[in-house]
């Protein structure tokens, strides 16, 4: 009987839980071992080193070599990297990421274009000095209606005012939200929370669930929004190639007259806009603090820098990522790629910008690298088979995020791995396009799209 080849390794972990620490003494293991086998070894060592360790409690682990997740056998890793069995490997182990199992789905009347979540620990709550007892989901739909859901799937309230499909929604606080859509408007809303402690200075206080103000300035559909809670600012991305810069407090912006609609245009959509404009005649209108110009094609996504609220990033169908100085309203950096960019996310601890593209892949960009006219990316993640239209960061792990695609899936990624960790399909098995995804640390991974359903999958990343 031929003895299996072995290799010398040692384990270490950055887990803070002392009960997960094992000796760093070298040991020999078979080169055929993969994650499961290595996880068994670590669990055996834990049981040996910790007398009170429950031998029936098996903890699944992931393993990294030089910061890269091991997704093959040790032998395959050695072959790929040109190493022999004489090598001495140091393996970092960390609690494994569990599959994002299906939890629930809520029905909607039309396609779901956009989603956001709020819970008692959300930044939108903590920065508002208001309280919230239960998580809620905010949705925007192609029927032009904004809805809030509780965790039982019940629609808490509907917000009617947009005259066309909604493309973006965001919570501002437990009592405020903002939406935008194909009617070219950005709308500030007051929610139906009973603990609203914000007050208006005049007698025109809107009823709960009504529009606080209509923010006008864009001349084409508005497809993305970003909110900076500490500075009370909003960014909007629009197909008129501009980025709107607004305040969450309408009193900080100048009052304007409603936009005029051409009376000679007789299209159905134009008639609907005129009708809605008449209904909205009594609602206050506000102009942007600034309109940022520089893109040469529709702007698809915009975000604030998470560490500097005076900086923003945008992506566009003009193939570029732009960095903006919001103090001067100037573009200070442009990164060119070879494809239309449809979504953007920041991973601040890693100094990375993540972009989703029409080329179906995801790229990781380091904004600290000097920009040139050529593509500047640190790596490319491949797996989707259609447009990547939404990105959301993991609330637990700085290396992880999720992406939504028109291929009908949501994928969970770790930047330390070459391939996606998991693929979330629609619960009914359909291939319906997914338009948005949001990862909430209490609710889970929330996605919605063409199937008219809000789907929730488990979002916790470690076993208990």
C-alpha cells in the first residue's frame, strides 16, 4: 500500500474568540485535503486543546494561504503555484461562510426596481436621534409606488406621487425617505412613524405618508441615490449625464416653480406628467445645491466616500469612474474602462471601489493608483452571465459583498477568492431579472426584480 504524500503546515487564526485558538506547532497532513478535511483537523485540535470543547459541536472553517481563500485541495494549490511537497505552508483559518438559505418572499404588484432596509442599528437610525423597534424594508416599483414592508411581509404604507417607474429609494431616518425615478423627480417623503420628533417651522406640515418636497433639476430619468447621514446630503445619478447634489432638509435649498411641460406634446407619458404636475401644484419645489457635470453618457451609479463626505464617486455608460470634490463641484479624477459601468460600491477598509458592468463581470479598482487613459483595475471577478446592476457590502466581513444581475441571480463574493462563494437563485426557480440587492445585518440578503417579489435569504456569515 502506497503511503499518501504529506506536507508540513501550521495553523493560525485572527479570530478573537480564544476558544478557537490552536497550537501553531507544525504538523504533517495529506496533500489531498480540501477545506472539509482541514476543518476536521482544526476541530480535532480544538477538542484536544480545550477540555470544555463540545465534541459534538463541529465548527466549519475556511482557509487562506497568503491572503487567498483555498478553494481546492492542497495538491492542486501546490501544482498551480509551482510548489513541491517539500514546501512549508502557513494556513489561516476563519469561521466558514454558510450558504445563504431562503428565508421568505413578499409579493408586490409590479417589478421591484430598488430596495433599502432599516433596523434599530442602522446608520440612518443612529444618526437621527430617533428610535426604531422593528426592521423594515423600503421598495420602489415600476408602478410608481414606494412601499414599506414589515418582517411579516405586510405593506405598512404606500407612498403615491411619482408619475413613472421608480428607480431608486433610500431611507434618510426612521421618519424620512427619498425616492427617484423615470419622471425625473427626486422626492422627499415623511413616513408614518408615530415617534416623529422632527417638526416643521410653518403651518404647511404635510400629512404623514405625503411628499415633503419635490427636488427638481434633472432633465432625464433619475436612476440612483446615495444618502450621507452625518451631513444630511443626497446624491442623485441621472440619464441627463449629471449628478444632483441635494439636502435632506428642503429648507436648505432654493424654492423654484414647477418645470413646464410642452403643451404640444401629446404622448401618454407626457399627459400623465402634466396631470400629476397639476396635482402636485401645492407641494414645495426645490432646486439642487449643485449639478455636477462631466460624464458624456447616462450616469448609472453614485456613492459618497464613506470616510470623507466631501468626496463622491460615480459610474456611467461612458465607461468611466469619476471622483468628485463636492466642495468645489469639480471632477478630480477619471478612470476609463472598456465597458459601460452600471453599479458601484466602496469597500473602505480595503481601499477598493467595486464596479458592476455591462460586460457581465465585476472589477475591483484602487482609487489610490494614478489614473491613466487605460483601464486601471486590481482584479476581475467573473461569474454573472448578464448585466451586473447592483452591489451591496456585507455588514459582517470587510472582504465580502453581494451582486445582483439581469441573469436572475445574486452572487456572494469574497475579494480573497477568484470565484463567487454562493449563488442565490429565485425561490420559484425562474430566471427573472434581479434589479437590486441589499444586505442588512438583521434581515439578511434582500433582493427584488422582474418576478415582483422581495426575496430574503440568510445573511449571517458564520455558524453559531
